[in-house]
C-alpha cells in the first residue's frame, strides 16, 4: 500500500502523520549522515543534531540468574 508523502503543514493527528513520526523516530538511532540524507529526501531543508552525554539506566541480569536490577 503506498504511503502519501509527509505533510509538513499538518497540525492534527492522522494515521499518515503517525506513520511518518514513527519513521522519523527510527532515524534518531542512525548516524548524522544517514539522518541528513533521509530528512532531505523527505523535504526537510535543515537538520539539527542534539548530542548528550546522558545514558539512561537499563535492566540487566547477572550470570548467576539473580533477579533483574537497574544499572547505570
């Protein structure tokens, strides 16, 4: 099923816009060159990158099969 191009003017929720926001959120985990190239294909003229040293804690298990615990 073909998906219409992203509507840069929309201000309300619709399934087409939700689809494009999912695709855009996927880009957050790509390298800067990939993000810039994809954003340009989607019609965005400028791309700004945000860098942070923050790393969220993740859950992990120890090798002894102890209960899950938060780590930083």
